């Protein structure tokens, strides 16, 4: 068991945002001040892991927090605990990420999904600070969601996979089955950045505000918000990721969510039009790194258990 971080001015904590496209490695102090940040492409484990291990080893970190693309096995009782499981990145499938970092670095390491880490950061430091529950959803290359209830990340059979909930296609969607290789009509297959590109032949960031793509996008994300409210009753829904840089989407999503709710939920947040309920991340694009930092801080304090 390591001592508390309190008063350890020289402590350096490692934070890894392990994405399907790039690995972002950061070093922060115990107050969360960024000391160093490096990004490398995500290649095979044989190519990528030695670079990451060398970076964190050279930085003499006290612990490491990892927010990783999934799916992950996060059941401590499972023989595959800490492994990446059924990822479409075949080189990383069944890779024992947690064990490899613990063995190579010999420091406490905690692992969670990238979106759970971001949800944790938004709960403790961002848009949901002071609340006991929130949902964080990132809409970009993929769609993933993290769920905080009682101030902690939710794990269960595995972890929430909100991007693969099934939706009702928009009646004017030219590709109503979506583009997910696993599921027909799921959120990720209908509303992710690649889905927008495949449907219209134009990258999402290049589509004008009046393009019909955005009516579909708001329709699908509003269904997700409705489902989250009815299923988890979170105190805040936070939407991040590259697609949500189109800020005009927020009022569209709120309006459609209210329509889908149909007056069923009565609360001040709903009565006020959801303007302070469905929101952008309070930490901007830093939710992921701060989530990994929080995991690293907990790993140090708890010895990585």
C-alpha cells in the first residue's frame, strides 16, 4: 500500500488515453497539472507497447491510469481481467494490457474504458461536479458512453456499451440499417462520424449547418438521451467527441428529446428545456486525460488494487 499523495511534491503520475487511432501519454503532478504530453499512432501491440513502456519508465512515474478503447474485461474475478476483448482492431484482441503494464513498469496501474474515465473526470471536475450521477457519451470515430452512479463508474456483466443500443431509424434516412459490422440499427452504426461519412459521402466536419444529416443526427442522439433518462435517470447528460464540436446540434437534440419524452418526466431540468441538462463537457477535450489521471491517483493511493 502506497502512502497518500498528499504532500508528495515530486510525485509524477502517468495517464494514458489508449485510442484506436492514437495513444496519448501524459505526465501530471498530484494536483493534475500537465507536465508532459506525447502522442504516437496506435499500431500493433508489438510495435506500440515498447514505446509506451519506455516513455512511462523514463518518466519515473509513481502509478499509471489507463482509459482504453474497448470492449474490456473489467471483472477482477475473471481470468481475462484487464484484457482488451472483442475489439475490431484484431491485433489487440485478447491483449492483456493491464498485466503487461504492471509487469513492465512495476507500479500500481488501474484500467477502465476511455469513456468511463471521461465520465469520472466530468463527475469529479467538470460539468457534473457535485452530482452523484451522470452519463458521458462521446460521438466521434465511434460512439461510447460512461455511466456514473453514486459517484463511481458502473461495471457489471462488462461495462456500458451505449454506442450499440438499438434505435428506430429516421423515416428519411437513406441508410436505415446503419454501418455497424455487429448490429443493425445501432447508435454507432447510425450516428458516428464514419456513419455520417458513409451515408453522405462527405466528412461530418465539412457538412453545412443546413444539411439534412444534422436532423438525422439530432434524432438519433435524442433517442439515446431519452433512453438514458428512462433507464438510468442521470442528473446530467454530457455529449463530447468530434461530432459534437458542431455546437448547433445541442439545441436540436434538446428539442427532439423533449418531444420524445412526451411530458412523461416532470422535473426542473426538463421544464427548463434541458439547456443545463444535455450539455458539452466541462473539461472540453481534456475529459479523457483527466479521467486517466484520476485513475492513476487512485492506483497510487490504493496500491493498484
